[in-house]
C-alpha cells in the first residue's frame, strides 16, 4: 500500500559547506515536515553538531546508508511503501564523519563524500524509493580534486546518470505579497529557463543553434503542465543581443536562430512569443503576463531572478525522469559552521519538491 505522503531525498552537498545547517534549519519546521517524509543522505555527526550550534533539538532517526533499501527491486510509485516509519531519517555515511568538523573549503574527501550522497540519491529516485531529490550545494573544485571534473555540476551529472537526452535548468521564485523591487507590488513570482548554462560568454556564438533554444522552450512547456498544473503555459523568449537585435542592427542571432526556434515551438502547439529585449521582458513576466521566460545564457536569466528574490529562489532540472530541486546558492565556506546561514532557499526547494511530487502522483506522466 502506498504512503499518502511523498518521500523526499535530501543530499547534504559538500560537508565543509552550509548544507547541513540549511537542512537542519529548514526541516525544524513541523509544518514542513508534516507534508512529506524525508531521507537525508549525509553525515549524522555533522547534522547533530550543527543542530547543537543552532540550539535545535535533533528531530531525526539515524540509519547506516548501506542499509537503505535502494537496491531492492524497483516498483511503480503506487506500489511503494515508505522506506521508514519515521518522518525524517538520516542515512549516515560515517566513513566521512570527520568532514565538515575539521575540513574547511574545497577538498578531495569532500568531493568524494558529496558525490556519494548524490549518486545514491539518484539511484533511489530511479527505483522510486524516493519521490524527489533536493540537493544542497556541492563544490566544483572538490569534485575536480576527487577526479569528478567531467561534470561541471549537479545538472550535468543528473542528466548523464538518468540518461536524459535533453535537459535544462529552471529557476523559480515564489509569489510575493509585499511591496518589492522595480515597482512590482505583490509580484506573481518569476520562472526562468536557461538555453545555455556553464558556457563562456565569448564561446556562445559557436555553440548557439536552433535546438539550443527550442529544447528549453519545449521542456519548460512540459514542466509547466506536468509539474505546475498550468494547462496553457505562456512562454516569453529573450533575445540574445541588445534590443533583441533590433532587426539585425546589433546581431543576427534573433533572425537566424531564435525566431526559427519559436516558430518550431508554435508548430508544436506551444504558446511561445518573442524574441523580446531582455531588459524589459522579466518585468512583464513578474507582473503575470507570462508564466516563464526563456533566457539565452546564465547571467541574463539569473540576475533578474536573484534580484527579485535572492533568498527564496529554487533551482530545478528539467528533462529528467526524476524530480530534482536545489537552493539557489553555493557552499558559502566562509560562514560554514558559524550558525549564520539563511535556510530560506533550502526551505523553498524542499517545499517545491513536495508540491511537484504530489502533482506527479495525482497526474503521473509516462
């Protein structure tokens, strides 16, 4: 018999970062814990130490990570039973237990530990032992030191491990009911999908193709329907150049690449519009005129999102057979272990993972 509550897996990220702190602070909220069950892939000793610093009474149970039933046969979600009777369980990788207490900054052991956490979580999600993954920040330098430099980050690793043919990175802020920046009182929130992620800006021209723009539009349209329950998504597409090229005066990428990608999307029945100048379209989206904006490159999309709501922005990976969210911040080595980390983005990432997992249970997709 299936559990009415989804099970959310949370990976601790680099032990020397603020992952343990934001996880403990986010999950201390009984209201959030009442919405799901949680399995934390991490270090019990570090979580306990962090809770003590924050004067939070430990609220979790512990189990050895190799006892987690992720290697048992995969079953459809409707036939799964909860892996534990407890609401929060820490899968303890105690072979790395000293990390985070004595390690500061990037390290080879930190790379090995954070990779173990996330790869085990991916395996559990693929076998339907958990309904979604929330990833705390990793350190790319630690991964490189540990020999994992083939993956620039979580997104690329997840795509490879799940055999996703296409993937895209989405960032989402929640609606806000108080006055905000840029004259947007009670803004509707903002969702942004990136066409390119970790690409040097001057190298973009050589890798910019019609599919580079079409795929994120297509993946975003599916996610808005399947994950967010929006039946008729309205998608705005940014231009690459100033003023969206202004009819070729400032570049021809809009005419050669972006407009054909939008036309392909429209032929698939997608309500995609543009290309729009990037300096105005995000304001219109935040005011509710569009459900999502497709940005051409990393900073074009992330600057407006982080300016609008830095502490509550959530990162999602589209195109995967599993659900993955994460807070939109890094390891913050400089404040790790000092009880200074803000858990808002982690709390939002967990909440969004729960909401999407529930939506998928109600309307499962092939």
